[in-house]
C-alpha cells in the first residue's frame, strides 16, 4: 500500500513522471512476480485439468 500510494501521490499531486517513480514501480513489480510465483507453486498441485 505504501508504494502504490506513493506512486499515486507522485502522479496526481506532484506531476512526477515514471523516471522519478521507477524505484517504487520496480518494488511493486518484484513483489507481484514473487507472489505470483508462490501462488503458482502452491496451487499447481490442487488444480487438475
């Protein structure tokens, strides 16, 4: 929530571009990929197609 709020605040209130927000975007991207991979590993065995 912190990083998402920081990105929203930077874009809407301060008019920042992606260049100034890239560290926050990178952190959110890494967290998204990490949780997606964990979900794939844990759910893979429970779903039988």
